[in-house]
């Protein structure tokens, strides 16, 4: 165990004795696209009816990070998501809803490796998500065909990220990021000629994304 600790100290000292891709005061800008896979469940507050879904989706967005220290940065991100929910129980005879969600998130990055061309990081993210789904049938348990519906969603978004930046010049490079995220959303369904229906929807999934990295 002592030898293992000594090796880690030596590696850390070695990597930090050379120029680093993240230094205190560095600004990072990332533009990324990616895909989401996971699961979801929803519940109607009035009836207690529950549904389970398989989730597939895509996303694109931008992140801003500012390095408070060589080993740590904080930032904010804006992301647009298109999420398809496929009902697991086809006997429910419901349309598979497609959600359009916007996320605004705060994040932190702890740099595990920080050398001239490469850095590897992990960190948490937390923020707010808001979205909507337009359909011609209800997806929260009040199946009324041929009526226009609009479901609005909003709530907390949180997760953990791991990723890497590779810079092929002093300022430009690529980023790869793997995230596990959860969205806890309150929903309100408005339907022609009926009272609003409230409910909850929780989406969990693995997000794989990549894109352009710029630093200065």
C-alpha cells in the first residue's frame, strides 16, 4: 500500500512538473453534440397511474468553464435535448411522447490528469430543466383520442460527468464526455375541453457526447 501511494505521488509530481492544459485563470469553451439512452417513469397525481418508458435521445449544447485552480474549474452550460419515450407496456395503447427539453446547469471539474495536450476530469453537475411535448393523445393516463394536448415539464437536473480534452494546438482541440444524469420533472398536461392534469416524470440515462474544445 505504501509503495502504491509513493507511485501515485511520483506520477502526480511528474505530470505537474511540465506545462499544463488547465491553469488557474484558463477559460474553456466547449460545443458538443451527443446521444442519450436510459429509462423513465411517469405518474399521474390524480389517479396514481404509472408508466415506464425506454429512453432514446439526442442533444447539443455549449459549456463555459473557468479554472479557479490548476486542478479545478467551475462553469455553466446550456443544452437542448430531444428525448423520445417509448412506452414499455404496449397494451396501454398510448402514443410515444417526444420531449423537447432545455437544460441550464452549473458544473465543476476536478482534473485527474493535467498535462500539455491532454486533461482528464470528473465532476458533478446540477441545474434546471424545462420542456414540452405536443401530442394528439394524453401520455399521463387520461387517454382521450383526437384531442390536442400540450404537456409542460420543469424540474431539477443533476448528474456526474467524466471526460477528456485533447488539444492539437495551444488553443483548439476536441472534448469527449460521458455523463450519467437524472431529471426529476413536474408535468402539467393541458387538454382541449378538460382540466389540467398534473404529474411527475423522472428520466435517467447515460449521455455520450463530443465536440470542439477552445481555451484561452
